[in-house]
């Protein structure tokens, strides 16, 4: 089961909890969040408890929609996005990695779009995540 490392509904995770859970990757989490704010300074953030099955997740959003979800796991995290059809088509023509394009193509299509979750275990993935953030904010 793919579940947040934070599962106590009565305890909203804080920065100290995050540092313990993510270890060295906490800096990468912060770098991604700061990148979103550099591109969209009016963004807001919130922790959301998605039920016993999923636990706590973190999202950064604009006025209407989530730009990115950050999903804490044990010593790593996932970056999750939902893209509408227009953004999906732009991504397929972009220089985002072929693995991400394949995953998006195979993703189930919902009313709000296609969802993708990317494991963040090293900073090598950061450039693709930044490109996806740029595409999300731009579309």
C-alpha cells in the first residue's frame, strides 16, 4: 500500500517531522516548494488528511487548483501532478523524460485530468519536476 508516513489524523505534520521522515531529501522537498513560489508567489500551501488509507499529504496551490502534491514517505517522497488534456499534449512534445511521458500516457483519465506520481529519491529528477511545475503554472 502506497501510504503517507504520517497517518495520525490528529497530528498535522510539521517541519521537524518532515526532516526526520525524509532525512537528506528534506532539502529537495524544500527546493521544490521554493521553486513553485519563485514561479507563482501567490501560491498557498496546506497539509490535507486524505483518510486512513492515505494519511497526510502536502499541496501547493493557486486560487483554484493544486500545482503540486508532495507525498511524504519513509526516507523519500513523491511529487504528484494532475494535468488536463492541453497540458498533457504540451508535455508529450516537451523534453521531459520519456519515463514520465509513458507514465502519463498510461494514466487513467479523470474529469480533472491525468494524474502522475513521481518518486523523488535523488536530485536527478529535479529538472523534470521543475519542467512539470512550469507547464502546470503555464496551462
